[in-house]
């Protein structure tokens, strides 16, 4: 009997940035339907890790396997399998919300009826209807994040990569975001959520990985409401260097 | 298909941004004014010119000089249009996003190049429409005009590729525009010193853009001139693709 292979597998992935190691020897695996919270202080290597997983950055060491296939050999794999929302949703200021959805759909290979259907689904799900004709340049931060999420989810990716998606969202929007993440996971999408808000992780994640100085310091399952335990763990790791 | 999606996106952006409209409107107004001046001069001298056995006609005195004026404007317009194509995308984090969509660097660069080319060829077509509007009332040397139009199309295509290469390398759109302008002027007038010294052949003359543009504007289509422009565009596009591909490695 063969075990099902994880959707995402990082094998000793490393990456240097600005002359220093940003991520070192990172190994992780993620199954379909799982939500992994990636925790760490600023500069811990979270965004670099997510950029590598999204295919925007090549690791200088190790491998990243998507559905068992090495991303370095098949970088186009992310087009179908991965949806990525970078830290500050990068938008074309001069295009409207609707034009963004169309452009992202076409860039992901959607056309005609499939594109129209996907666009309608995202507009309804993320309540973008009233904003459809509005220019991205005049959207509020929360609206930008919603549009970024819609663009990342448009092609129904198997893996959703979210880099601090809760930034600048109000409590109502945060609750809606959590609902969306749970919904995606229930539909079988694997989600990686980078954040430094511990409550975000305990609210929606099944597993947590704590990065510090580019290395994985802790990885484990989250069982129920163990917020206090996670907080202790996180602060122990994040302040260890200062204490030393 | 993804290159086509990039072209559509880039064309839409060109269409909605004021820069392209302002550049298009100002340059067309300037060229239309020049066209009327040249046409006036031609009409004034028409009777005198008709007496000459091999005298210059409407094509030599109005149509081709108008295209030469377009070339001068293109040296400034193309760098301004192409400056943010890649440098702007990189600054705003959108180049990483495009790479994160699994798009090949060649598709990103060629898609953007095709969009620029569409705009520039539409610009050329609008300028050509001015002398062609009088085609029914005057004798046009079609061969000469076609050669000059081909020369202009090749010039615009190679300048667009050069602008994209500069945009791929530069960290800021303004730097990309400045570098593209300087390189264009350097390429154009590379052989100025040699010409002033009376040197009419040699490598420096072959390298200079003017050596290949002038014959085309005079109506002479020679394959070495066409190849020179194609070569320049190919080298610049290859450089731009290489630089975008390195983005994944450099970060």
C-alpha cells in the first residue's frame, strides 16, 4: 500500500537574500484540506518561504515539490495549482476590479464561459459587486485585500498561499476571511497562512510552523484552544536570541 | 496563450493610462502642424519643381520628411512608453506576482513587447494617414513611401525592444527612460565623428542606426539594413528575457 503524497513538500529548502541566509534547510509537508499557520517575527523568513512556494523565487538549495513534481523543473505548475496573495496585494492602479479579475483569469488560462463563471463566483463570494467598476487605485486597504484574495482564488487552486492577509482588515473583515479560509479547507484546498497574529493561527489553522532567523524552530498540530501554549512557545523562540 | 494574455493586459493598461494618450495627442498635433507647413512649402514650389526633369515630388518633400520627424519624436516617446513596462512592475511587486502565476519570462517580455508594438504601429499608421489623405490628388511614389514606412516600423520595433531591455535592467522607470534615450541617441549618432572625418565605411558606420535608417528613408531596401534592425531588436529582447528570468534567482 502506498501512502498518498502531500500536496506540498519542502525538502531542505534554502534561500539567501541580500547576502544573508533568509531561509535555511526548511522541510515541511502539507496535505490537501490542511491549514498551516506560518508564524514568525518580522524578518524570520516567512515571506521568502511563501515566495518560493508560489514560484516567484527559486530556492538556492533543497527542493520544493508540488503534487510530487519538482517546482524547479516545472515552474509553470504553479499556474494551475497555486493561488498567491502577497503581503501588499500588488494591483494595477489604473484597472478596475472587474478588469483585474479578467486579467488574472486569462493569465491563469481561463477564457470564455469558464472565466465568466469564475469571475461571477468570486464577485459574489467576496462581495465585490458594488466595486466591480471601481479603479484599484482608489480602493481601501481592506478592499484591496479582498480583490487580491479573489484574484488568488479565481482559478480554484489546490494550494492557497496567503501572506499576512489579515493586515489592515477590520474585525468584520477578519471574521469573513477566517470563514473563507475554513470554507476553502473544507473544499480540499491546502492553505498556508503567514502571520504574526497568534489568534489568527489558533482560529483557523490545523497546524503551525514557527520560523525564526530563517530556520524552522517548531512544527506541530494545533489541538483546540491551546492559544496560551502557542503563545508561550512562540515567545520562547522569538525571544531566545535576545535572552541568550 | 499566456503571452497573449499579457499583451491584452498591457494594451488595456496603455489604453487607460493618460501618458499614452497625452504622448499620442501631442506628437500627432505636432506632426500635423509640420505636415501642413511642408505641404504649404511644396505647393508654393510645385510649379518650379515640375519644370525639373528629375525633381523631387510630394513623397520626397512631404511624406518622407514627415516620417523622419516621427523618427525624431520616437527617440523620446518610445523610452517614455516602455520605461515602466518591467521596471514599474518590479517596483510595485507585480513582476513577482506574474512569475508566481507560472508565466514564462519570455511570455512576459514578448507579451509586453507586442502591446508596445501595437501602440507604436497604430501611431505610425495615423502619421502615414496624413500624406495618404492626399493620395487621390497627387502622385505618390509608392515604392519610396513603402520603404520609408518599413524603415519606420523597423526603427519603432527596435526602439521598443531597447526600451524594454532598459526597463528590465533598471530599478526605476525614470532611470530606464533616461538610459534608453541615451543609448538610442548614441546608436543614432555613433558615426557622427567618423562622417565628419570623411570616413564613409567601416565598423563604426555599420554600428550606427542612421547608416541603416537613411537608405530606407531614401527608398532603398537592402537586406543588411533590415537585418541590422531585426538583430538589434532580437538582442534587446533576449537581454530583457534573460534579466526577467534571473528575477527568480536574484529575488
